[in-house]
C-alpha cells in the first residue's frame, strides 16, 4: 500500500494543476446537483416490520393518508377569570382562525368552537386550531414560518394568549451556518499556531472544506432520489470537516519534516503520502467500517445515516492523498515558517522522521535515543509530562480512571426517546405547557388502536370498553370505522405524557391484554407507539453494536502492535471514553446541569438514535489516537529502549500532533452545540467531550501510565499468535528503501517554492 500511495502522491504533485481542476469540477458538479436535484428530507423515524409501523401502513390503506402534510397547532387561552367560549372571546377566536386560514401555503385552519368538531378544554379556558399544509415539514419555507410568527403576534393583540407548536415550525438542519463558521475559525487558529505558517494553515483548511463540500452536496443531491433523514447532511458535514482537517494535518506535518531533511518538494509530497498517507487510509478505513457497521443493527434510517457519513469520510481520505499533495506542490517551501525556509535540518535529524503519522514497530530509523532528540525545540513540557505520568504511574492511572468513572455515573440513569422537547422559552414550549395543563399531557400524542379485518366493527366495541378500564387511560374515544367496514380506529388519550414510563407500560398492556378475534386483528400505533418501538429497538441494538466495535478494536490493535495487553489497554480506554461521554451528555441534556451554559435548549430523555451514532464515531476517532500514540512508543521499544524510556520517547514524538488534532476535532464538534438543532446538539456535545476525554485523559494519562505498569509484558504476544501478519500502517518499506524520484530520492536540491 505504501508504494502505491507514494506513486499516487507523486502523480498528484506532478500533475497538480490537473488534479486541482478535477476536484474543483467535482465540487461544482455536486453543488449544481444539490441546487437542482435535491428533494425533501424526512423528520420522522420508523422501522419496517414493527407493529406500530405496520399499523400506520394499514391505516393509510384503510383510511387514507391523513398525515400527508405538515401541521401547526395554534393554542388559544383566555385571560384569567374568563373562558375562551365567552361571548366577548368567541369572535376573537373566529377572527384569528380566519387569519390563520389565509396564511401563505396553508390548506386551511380548523375552528375550535365548531360544535361538530370542538377542540376546547374541559374548563373551557383554552382551545386550539390546527393549521395544515399540503407539503412535508421539511418543505415548509422560511417565509411561511415567518408568516406564522407574524400571525401569532397579531393574534396576541386581541388579549388572548396565543402560542403555536407543530412540526411545520421546526427548522430543518441547515448547512453553512454559524456552527460551521465557528468551527472553521477555531481550526484555523489551531492550525496557524501548530504550523507557524498561515499559508499552510489556510491550505489545510481549504482542502478539508473542498472534501466536506463535495460530500455534503452529494448527500443533498441524493435526497432527490431517495428519502433521507434531515439530520444526515449536517452529521456528515460535522464529521467530514473534523476528519478532513485532521487528515490533512497529518500529511502536511510529514511533508514539512521531509522538506526539513532535504527532500525536494515533489519527493517530499510523495513521501508524505506514502507514509503519513498510509496512516490516513488506515484511520479513515477504521472510521468507515465503524459507520458502515451501523447497518448490522437492521434499522434502515440508521444505516442510511451511517453510509452517508462513511461516504464523506472516504472523500476526505481521497482529498488528503491527492488534492493535498497537489496543493503542497504549489506552495512548496512556504509550508514552512519563514525562518526555516531554505535551511536544511541538522544532520542528526536528516532521516525519515515519522511525526504526523503512525510509526510501526519495524520502521527503519536510528536509535531510540536519537529519535527522542529528533524534535523541534519547545517540547520540554511534553517530555516532563510523560516522565511525570510514567514515574507516578499508579497515581496517574487511578486518578484518570476515577475521574472518568465519576463522570460516567449519570450514564446508568440514561433514558431515550424519539419525542423531542421544544426549547425552553419558545412559543412551542409555551404551547405545549398550555396543552398539558388544560387538556392533559396525553392529548398532544394520543395512542391509536387499529382493528383490521372484515369483523373489525363488531370487535372494536369490546376493545374500546376493555382499553378504557386499563390504568393510565384518560379517555378511550368510540371506535371510528372506515367506509367499507374493513377496519376501525380507536383514539386513546393517555393520562401521562409520551416520555412517561406509565405511557410505555400502557402500550405494552394493550398489546398483552387485548386479544385478536376471528377476522379482526388489533394493532397499537401512533407517534408515541412508534417512538417506543424504535427506542426499544435502538436500545437492544446498542450492546450488540458496542460488542462489534470493541471486538474490531481489539483485532485491529493486535494486528498493529502484535500484542495482547496493549489492545486490552486500548479497549478499556475506549470504554472509559464512551462511559464518560454518555455520562456528561446525560448530566447536561437529561438532568439539565449547565444546560444554559451550552445552550442545550431543552432537557429530557436523550434522542434514541444518539447513543449508537456516538459509539460508532468515537470508536473510529479513539482508535486513530491510540494507534498513532502507542505506535511511536512501540517503535522506540523495538529499537532497544527500556520500557519507560520508550514511552517517554514515543509520547514526545506523537503527543503534540495528537493534541493539535484533538483540539481541532473538539472545536468543530463543540461549535455545533450552541447553534445546532435539537437533534444535533446532544450528538455534537457527546462527540466533543468524548474527544477531549479520550485524547487528554485516556491517551495522555491512562494509557502511558498503564503501559509503564505493564513494562516489557505490554508487548508480549503468545507464540500461537505469531503467525498473524504485520500491518505496515506507515510505510516502513519506503523508509528502508526510499524510491527514486527523478533519479535522486534524497537530493538536497530544492524545487523552487510554488513550482
């Protein structure tokens, strides 16, 4: 692989103009496709084959698609001491309903005071009007949402309390907003400080933006041909931007080292792709496998999200090994700080240093002591930190594990749901509060019992009476048959809200106690039932998927390090990262701790699909840092260094780039927390804190301390496993036998900058 990547890098830098034009044409093409071919996205979640999903399909066949469009529920409440039905307030309600019916794009608005279909609370203090749109929620335009808000403002001048809720008011996930801009700005600052060159930092950032732009625009284009979740593009942007910047960072860092040791620009670019590029391909493949592995849980919408995000990672890898070397060919020595341009590195360091990529145990290099000195000035803190952790290994390990264990405690009380709460202080939250207090918490999300079959009408009466006697049932409305009598529908109003355990128990009670009859089959469905079913499926799939990725991590680390104990340390570190990330997310987004500080919006149970997505992404990124950091330690040990000295040596070489990469990842993910939508916020927060915990606590403290405790036994491999292949994850063959580039592979002559 290393030789192939070297050739690819050399071809890219030599044909830099053609490669750059090809990528820009690809970006323009998918951008045009996104603007002309994109379609609507979905805001609902369902799993084929489940009872609630099957019942929804039957309802559409028997009763028609009553949920084909978006809706807004406008809630009206009378002033204190008055009723909404008073002669003074009834005309105001009629006036407001008439205005709502004339909203741009609206199909109509119901009158809550209509005697034939009243929508008034029992105490007659509140009522609600349903405004319908003949389009999906994601197709409601910003102008139409603005018109709703203007109508609400005008309605409030009547003296009534007027609020609104509904999916038509929810803004879809936008790409290119404040979140991305904030993440890019922070990444640029970190890159500029790391490189000491704005040109290198800007190049790194621009190549990552090209990659994520192609990936995101491609996904948006795909929505015109298949239905995708509205959060899929923004998830791909968030992940693609973070890894795209990091992968380019590895390539550029290696390129700068090759320039410093005297290679020409073309040879340096080719060598960086052949060595660091192999690491990028390995890291990208790990993340892709983790994301594509979401398909194994058998949930279609989750598989689509995982594959879409994985495709963005593939594009980021391709950009790193083709476009990045091409652009490096343009900027040449300007990738170095001004004071280092044209100044060869000292003779002692003129060798293939492996900073910025993975270094295998068998990499050809000078002694470990020389490798330890092959570092820029100014890393005394890193070396001192490594020595402190390894010398105080018991204390370091105990403190790190204890800290993460404490943070992980809230994880054991995590609750999940698909029902999303409106952010506090919004009109949606105020409308929901009025509905809950005046109509009851179960009114907004009723359960639907479908009786299907030729004898459904006769069986429905008995079902309605039986359900009405169950605990937590506030009301069981009479059965409503369809036109041909082949089905009947019963609406059940629970006494508790959709997130309450009592509602979950009610769904299970109906399914367990209400039996089918000959010619009449009973189903329980509705948004609440769908949410319960999907959440249960996701919760059941999480341990299976976690076991899959942990097993994959163990096998990967065994192949890379040819050791059993190092993989055990890596896997246990990953589990600590996952536990702490979930614990912090539950504390903030479920318990409400520091929710205002991160602009969490609403608090309550975690979105059901968040945990499994977080596990997949964090797995790939954690293994990236584990292999990168520990492989440098392994290299030093293989060259004869004592165990503790090998840890310090490897730590000094790898830690600075890990810190820079993790800081960028943290910044990109964290930027989506205050400005993201309610679906993205908890995922972005968990990824941000997970990266911080993994890079700065697990990899910087726990792993070196644990390896110091294990000593030489850390690298032990049983004889019966020594047949396993050795993975050259950095291209050691290139370092042992550098390929010829233009007849001189290590000539100190330089290609002019920008050539």
